C-alpha cells in the first residue's frame, strides 16, 4: 500500500502501490504540460471521497511502500489519461486487460 500526499501529510490518501504507479505516470505527464485537473479518490478508511485540484504549483508526493517497481499496463495509463483530460477529471478505474482497446474520446 502506497500513499499519495497532496501538499501536506494531512492531505494524504493510501492507494495500492500498483495503482499509485499508474497514477504517478498520469499526474506527471499532465503537470509537466501545465495541465491542471481534478483528481477524485475514495478514502481507504471508508470515510468518503476526496477531491484534489491538481496544479503544478502544489507539491505532491508518491510514497511507495513496496520495494519493486510494478509492471506498467499501458492500456490502463491511456484509460486514466483520457479520464484526467475529460470533464469529470481523474478517478481510479479498474485495471483493464492489456489486450483491451483504448476508446478514443
């Protein structure tokens, strides 16, 4: 289990390392292009959802607890990138099969 930290530790959410690795790629690519977007995530303790306005000026951290780099599913990254660029913003979706075809929006 990893941790996504937005600005301060008070704004941290625990996320599975594999999922977090894919989110890191999406966030990194959006922010390096100076593209702000909304990121919605369910809080692991069952207390609801949190929404983060992702902007290049806000410090973020991706803290991985596992020692191995997960294998990246390109189809999932593309699916998450489409979501991040859409009107509802980025939300964690189930990992598709790597054989799946990414729909163009």
